[in-house]
């Protein structure tokens, strides 16, 4: 029983020891910045689609070439993922 109590208390910071809270906040800030930068192209596409109008956007999206690309992408994922997780 004492070993369990010691294990619990070992994870807690000592009274005089400073916490490492500051470095965690910088990491979270950097991660949030990278996430926002990664979403920037998607926001640009949405902005252009709104400016262009639904008729033009639907004419560009619903055409045979886009369907072919979608099917090829789905097939590529369906084949590549199982091959990559096969045991070697």
C-alpha cells in the first residue's frame, strides 16, 4: 500500500521546485500557430469559392475529370494503407 502512495506522490511537484508550466504554454502556442497556417490554404479556397459564386463552383467541381481524380485517390488510399500496415 505504501508503494502505491509513494508512486502517486512521486508525480507531484515538490514544494520548493518550480513547475515547468511555461514551456508547455509555448509549445501549445507554436502548435496553434502551425495549425492555423495549415488551415490557410483551405480558407483561401473557401474564400475564392464564395467570391466566384455557386454556378461556377458547381460547374468546376462536378465534371468528369474531378470524378476520375476522386476515384483514383480513393483507390490509392485503399491500396496503400493496408500495404503499409502489413507486418514485414
